[in-house]
């Protein structure tokens, strides 16, 4: 069997990481996998280093019918059996249509619920197209129950929707070479350090985290905050905004923006608390990786995050946009090393029990095989 993964772009992001995990699992099972992307970048380079081909094809806009036609031809040329989409509305609609037009099976992975424009006139056609094209899929895979419910509420067929929680390879994240990040940044071992991992974007809550750090510093906390992730959407403008905000808050000396780092897991392992104050999420891999590494998590109770973080037992959950609650939760952990240890150990056990990558890989391969057999 040959599987093509349609991804949002060539840079590293959660959906791409999930797709790579399934490509590896397919290869171990004796199948072939290829990535289809509108661009190249750090992700496609990393995939190539593992022997996976990436082919450029752009279906990022609903009006770009030529992209769908090219994708249709490409699926035939590559002799693909199944297209697995990891993209959002426009690309998903065209990808599903192209796969079916090419006589190929299509499975769509739903990494996060859709957020449409507020205007009903702008929203209604996109919703209708998305819902209609979803019926072309052999299976619709949601990364969390919350995500599945959101798409069912949008109008996706309930009988095709299934939750397959994201999973992580505990052994792989534990065995990552050290980053020696404290030494590199000059952080004393006895100074608490927070870590935020994710693309730099307003939806990930970096502004709120800066405000919380400023509030904690005003209380006398001697903490640092390390941000790992690139500015993929604004060409550096959002990074500059965050830099200015840190300076305005008087915390620029304790805030570190590292950009994209391939050794993000090692950085998480070497710091004290992972903080992810996102406004929306599907089921964030970085939360699962931090838990697998025994690091306590402070996160917002959005999307599927509460399905991973058991509030008070494996981490702490706070409402989105609530800077005060975020600061209090962080303070609770940085002031109590014993609590950090207990939550970290419980988090690791929870990942091993419920969010192991092997479990997700096995079920996705079963979906592939059943879908192709029904073709």
C-alpha cells in the first residue's frame, strides 16, 4: 500500500509531526509513504533525512481548482492507494475531491476544530463545502473527543467520525540528546524556568504568558521563561511584537525567544514547567511530550487538552485569557518542587497508559487497511 500525506506546509508543526509518526508506522508495516506539501522547510528536510519523499502541490485555496487537478494527476502518477489529509477547510475540500476523482481512498485527520469568519455569508459556503466533502472520506479521524464533537456539531457524518488520540513515543523523547539549555542561556540551576513550545501566534497565548511572567516578577518570583517556536505566519512581525511587549513589561532580561529548535523535547526536559496558554487546541503533542518526560504542565482548558491533563493530578488547567489564574497556577508549581515531582510522575504514567504512539499507529493502520479493502 502507498499512502500520501497531504500537509499544510513544509515547516514543523503539530499536524506534520503526527503525519510523520504515521508514515514511520506505515513503513515499519511494509507500506510506502510520501508527503504532499505546498512548500518546503524544516519538516520536509527532516522527512527527507529519514528517506521520505516530499512532492510540491498547492491546494491551499478553494478557488485554486488547478491545484486540485494537479493533485488528482499526481496521485495517479505516484500510484497512491490512499490520501491522508492533515489540512484545513480549503485544502481538505480540494484534497478529498481530488482523491475521489482519481479513484483513490481518502481519510481526513481533524487536528483542530474549524474557526470560520463571523459573517454568515462568508461562512455558510465553506461550511457546506467542508461538510459535503467529508462524506467522500472512508474515515474521519479526530485527535480528541472534543474535536470529534465539534465536527459532528458542524455537520460531519457521525458514522464516519472516530477519535484516535494523539500519542507520543516515550522512549524517543526520553532518549533525545541533551540541549544543555540552562548553560547556553546562563540560567542558574536553582532559578525556576518555564518553557513554552509552539509556533509564535496569538492563538497560542504567548501574550498572556508574558503578562503572567510580569505579574510573577512583580510578586518577587525569580523565574525565567523560554519560548521555543518559529513565527510561521507573520514573517517575524509577531516575534517583534512579543519582544516589544517583554521590554514594555520590564521582563526582557528573563524572557528568551529561541525560535524553532529541533531539540525542543530536550529543552522541555531540562526546564521545570511546560506552560501552554492556548486559546484553541486539538490535542497538543507538546503537552503529551512534557508529560512523558515527567514535566508538570500548566495549560488552558480548551479543546482536547483536558482529556490529557487531569487537573490537579497530572498538571493544572486554567481558563483561556485569564492572566491572573495563569500566574497563580505557575506560582503554585514553581514554589513547590515536591508538587512538580508528583504531577510529573503522574503525567508520565497517564501518557504510558492512554497516549502511547504505538496504540494510535496500530489503529490508523487498521483504518487504512479496511478502507483500501473496501475500495
